[in-house]
C-alpha cells in the first residue's frame, strides 16, 4: 500500500547511508503512465500499468532485501514491517540538480575511481613519453659508439708502435661490440 515516493525515499536513504555501496535503483517514474492510469480508471481499478509498476517495485525491494550490506538496515526493516512514513533522507545540494537533469544516482566510489583512472592515464602518458625519449637517446648512443669505434680503428692504423696499434684495435673491437649491444637494447625497447 506504499506510494512510489516511499520507495524513492527508501532508495535515497540507502544511498546516503551506505556510501560506496551499489544500491539497486528503483524503477523510473512514469508520469505519463500514472496520469493515464488516473484518467482512465478514476484511480479505483487495477490496470496493466499498476501491475507493471507493482512488479517493478517488488523486484526493487527483493533486490534490496537480498543485498548483503543493505538487508540489515533499520529503515528497510521499518519499510517492510510498517505502513508509517519513513524518516527523510539527508538533504544534499545534488537534489536540485537531480530534479533538473532527471538523473538521481551518483556513486562517489565510482566517481573517485574515475578520477584515479584519469590521474593514472596522465602518469602513464608521461612514462610512455619518457620511454620514447630513452629509446631515442639509446639510438643516438649506438650510432655515436659505432662512429667512435670506426674512428679509433682508423687512428690505430696510423699508429707506428705495433703494441699500441694492437691495443687500439682491441679497444676499437670492444667499442664495436658495445655498439651492437646498444643496438640490440634499442630493438628490445
């Protein structure tokens, strides 16, 4: 024997009381169906609209009563066991906005997670840019190391002392191997 506004008040109470919990929403209000029902039937007989609304509200209450967190709520117990009015939910500044936009559900938990994801996306973009910069520097390092190895090998050819020439060629070979390692690292990056 409850009105739709009673179900809506219960929903608002649960949302305010259990922040971060997903509260099953009541069926949307159908002003057109309500008006047609009152006009056609005079408000006395059961119409298909009333049956549909009753079934939808019954599903809403069943979902709320089956919820592990919400099932123990005192206001829900009062709603189910008495016909009296429920205590009014806490008033928030979002009430007027919800009336104007028609959107009544906001979940602070999901809003905070969306904000966290935005921050994470921003940080990941910065990290990606830094990784691209690192790869670019490694390419430059590999190219410079190859150029150094070739130049040092040429210098070794111009040296007259055989022991120094041998040592310079060995250093040139080591630098060429280092350049190959840099190139391999660039490919893996």
